[in-house]
């Protein structure tokens, strides 16, 4: 059961990252105009940083930081060791932090 869930998550991540966001032309009347602000910009930077992670790092990062699972739970779900997952979450976090620091310092 856990393996099935894990594979579905991976498939979903693969499908979502390869498909561009699309909007139906008929929905233009329903779209709110969003004024760009700092929080939107930071969210965009975070999303790009997370999307750029390799799949194994993205999976561990999302499960830990977004879904709130601890390292032991992720290790059990993925079938990896505690140390492996801990390193993946750490490395993913460092890459995301670097992307945010680069943004703050004006480096793209």
C-alpha cells in the first residue's frame, strides 16, 4: 500500500512538472488580476527552487517540509534508510536556501 502511494506521488510530481499551466480562453472573465508583491515573488522563487530539485530530493523535501512528515516516516514510506532521507532533506533545503539567498543578493 505504501509503495503504491509513493509511486502515485512520484507519477503526480512527474506529470505536474512536465505540463505547463494552461488557462481556458473562456475563463478570462473569472481570473482575478494579481498585483505582484514581495510574498508572491518569494513564493515564485521557492517554487522554482523546489521544481529544480532532482526527484529524490524533491520527494523527501516535500514530504518533510510541506507535508510535515518526519524523517522516520519518510524512510518507512520510501524504503530508504534514515540517514539517506536525512541527507536528502538537508541537501534539498540547502539548495532552496541558496536559491533564496541568490535572489536576495540579486544573483539569478
